[in-house]
C-alpha cells in the first residue's frame, strides 16, 4: 500500500470489507433470533406435552379409582343378590322361636289373668316383626264330639285376644282344634291336659329386621340363635 495514499482511496478499499462485516453481523443476529424462537417453541411444546401427560395421568388415576369403586359395588351387589336368593328360597321355611303353653280347667274355655299375661308377652315379641306366623293348637281331655268343640273354643279365645287386644293380623295366625289327639309331653307335669299351645315361628324375612337394620328378631330376648326355645308354660289352670 502506498503510504501516501489518500483517505478517500483507503475508504474505497475498506468499504467492501465493512459491508461484508455488517452483513455477517446481521446474519449472526438473525441466526440468534431464529435459535431463540426455536428454543421458545420447543419449550412451549415440552410444557404442553407435560401438561397433556399430567392430565392423562390424572384421568388414569380417576379411572382406576372408579374401577375400584365399580368393583366394590359389584361385590356388594353380588353379596346382596346371594342374600336375596337365600331369603327367597327360605320364604316357606319356618323355624320355631318360642312355645307358650296355656292350661285350662276341664270346664272352662275363657282366659284368666295369668293366661292373658303370657299372651301379652307373646304379642310384645311380635311388635315390628315380619315373616312370622303364630300357631294356636287347642287340646282337650274330654271325650266324644264335645272334645273338638272345647279345644276349638279355647283356641278361639286365644286368637280373639291376640287379634282384638294386640292387633295381631289374623292372617298370621293358624288355629287348629286338636281335640284329644296325642301331643308332646308337657315340661311341667309330663302329662297330657286341657291346654293351648301358642307357638311363634319365623322365616328368613325376620332376618331382615336384624339389629343392623334397626329391629330385633323374634325371640331375641330369649336366645341369640333361631333354635326352638323351651316352652313357656302358663302352668296355672284357668279359674
């Protein structure tokens, strides 16, 4: 280079280089902006993908919870169905809960105070219950045709007291005049006599009134299982 070159000549020589440098600076700036834009879009995509994954995971957890609840409901329904099937199959299967024996004199068919007290206890056990029946069987020691009439009159007196005084539905009572037919020996004297047996029976519907559903099964005050209980004898003869 000529050391005596003028300034204008130097500028003409340097100007193309400056233009090239400016062009490179602009290109570098553009590349930096493009990189920044790509990075921003990548971060947004990653954030969106993470949000979608979190939402999917939450839905999966909810679906799992709902599946567990559905399984539990299915098990409960299966259990209830089994209980219902058992209940329906046992509707006509009655078990004895209590047996009360009322003694009468040979010439009387009315109820005395002791017999009424025993029937009051029977009626108390029936309050609020379902799936029960009451068997009333009259026995008489008389002879001839009168034996049937007497045993029927005694059974009628018992049924009338339960229906009129304690509002026991008459369709739940089964009455039969047994006359002097053979019967089970009494627990008091071991002899046959002029008596009326009042027997409480219940089926599977009575189990629906268990303590868990707000009631108490018939005979719960006497024993905890539905096995036949000893006879409660109103042992004094009718006056």
